């Protein structure tokens, strides 16, 4: 049966080769090339012995053969300070997704996508504005991490942190995302520690409960943005499916079951959710939870009229939340010249292409 080789675990890849009559050592060599060394062009691996080379020639990239997940770069935008690089990566079917590589003070982080588009429709989000296209396979998620590792390796740097905050809703693609995380946290491969991986969700309640139940060792970020049902539903249509009350209850269960803190993201939109009154309501809503609030300035998008709030409003907001005993930080906007928001690079490219066609 044809396989996506980047989706196979260490044991599965070895078993596949052994089944075709090769020694396990060849499987280890191939796993290491794909998952540890992030090789894109296997023909450059001169250390492969003839049996492995022959197996690759007859089984990979041939009709009905196995497939490698290597994504081509459709666009690459470095920030002016050179510390952030945003990539639009092309999948086999032509879909394009965003991957961002950030490197600050030796802390190198990749922000990756889990879906092409997103079904959740958050009004301020460029990905939400484009709608849902499809889920990514585990190999397509792994391939983004490997891309980021190669980019950093060229500068002699190592990828240590991963955030699932690109395009898509990770908990709407739960199984593929978890499979990909298992692969990239394997110490024989990309070796990204589970405690360095953050999954951000719009608040898919069953997914949060499943993470807790399965005791997944990743960090959890929950996008809140509104502190009443109506206020949140106006920004996040998914709140109608998973109301705030259920979300907070699920977060409490998550805290209790895992003993882990939850990071609540709050995108500040001028006049919409950035007043002291909003801050007081957030503080009340989160009382009793093991919570940390991250305030994020809105990245303005073409499809939403909301505006970024002022810095002073953010500081007042942060002060109120902190005074209630909940840690709160204002996230510095980085790589601002890189169309930094999720889905924005793809949206911009589309706009340019349509403008050129008009
Ligand atoms: N779907 C997941 C993860 C991807 S979005 C989620 O919603 O959490 C990652 C984060 O970017 C979320 O907190 C989301 O609310 C935020 N975000 C999306 N568009 C934004 C914008 N235009 N400005 C600021 N933050 C944005
Ligand atoms: Fe989807 Fe997250 Fe964007 Fe909402 S913010 S539309 S959940 S990617």
C-alpha cells in the first residue's frame, strides 16, 4: 500500500523496509535522513547503501509508490530586521499554507498551520475569512517543522519551540495533529520537547477534554477574545457551538486533570474588547483557574473593520487583570512588516493576483 513516508513512526518505517526484505539498519538510516536531518533530496544522501538506494528507486516517487512530504516555497518574506521569516508553502494539490520562523535572542520558534483555511470563521482572522479548504495530513504538518529546521540549520541554529498558531484550528484536526506532534517530538527525529510545543485552540470543547483525558504533554492556549456569550459569539461564531460557559468548565477540567496552566489569548480590538470594563470581566471569568492571559494587538485585515487598540489601553487592561492575581502579558508584535497575522500572507497574495487580473 502506498504510504506517506514522513507519517511513519520510527518503528513503522523500519517495519516497512523489513517487510520488503531490507535490514532494520536501512530503516534507521532512512528515518534519520527524513526526520532527524530533514533531507529533502534523498539522491544527495551518498551514504545510503545499495539495497536502500535500490528500494528508494523502485518504491518512492514512482507511480503507485510511496510519497515524501516536501513542500515547495511559493513565497518567502523576511522581516526587515531579518529575525522573522514568513513562508507560503505549497502542498501537493496546489493549496498554500503559511509557516513562520521566528528567531529572537536564541529562542527559535516555528509557527505552523494545521489546516488549509479554517471552518471557524472568526471575523477578525484572515484565515477565517477565506473559509475551510481541507485538513492537513500529519506529513504536511511534519514537513512544515522540517522546513523551519532547515532554514534555521542554514544559520547554524536549532528549532526548539513550536506553536500551532498558523492557519487552521488544530483541535478540529485532532488525530492528524497529535500524530504529527508524536513524530516531531521523537528524540531520534526533530526532537522538539513536548513542553516546547503550544497548541492554540479557538475553544473546541471536546478537543480540550480529550487532550486532558489523554494527558497530552503539550501547552494549551485558548483564544478567548470575549468575556460574555454574546460578545464572544460576535467575534467567534464557534462560540454558538461551544458556549463560553462550557469552555470555561472544560478549562477547569483540563487544569484539574493535567495540573497545567492554560494560556488565554485576547486579541485587543479598539473599543470592541479593550476597555477597563472588559478587563474586569476577564478577571472575574478566569478566577479560580490556573491561567495566564496574553494580550495580542489586532493585526488589521482587509475583511474586518476593527482597529488595533492603543498601547495605553493595553497597559490599563493588563494592570487590571494582574491586580486580580492572574498573570498577564502584552505580546510584542514582531515582524510587523511581514503581514504578521495568521493567513495574511496568503490573503495578500490572492489580492495581488486578483488585482493584476482585473
Ligand atoms: N485556530 C487557532 C490557532 C490559529 S489562530 C486559534 O484560533 O486559536 C492563532 C491566534 O491568532 C489566535 O489566538 C487568533 O485569535 C489570533 N489571530 C487571528 N487573527 C488575528 C488578527 N488578525 N490579529 C490578531 N490576532 C489574530
Ligand atoms: Fe480559525 Fe483560529 Fe482564525 Fe478563528 S482565529 S478562524 S479558529 S485560524
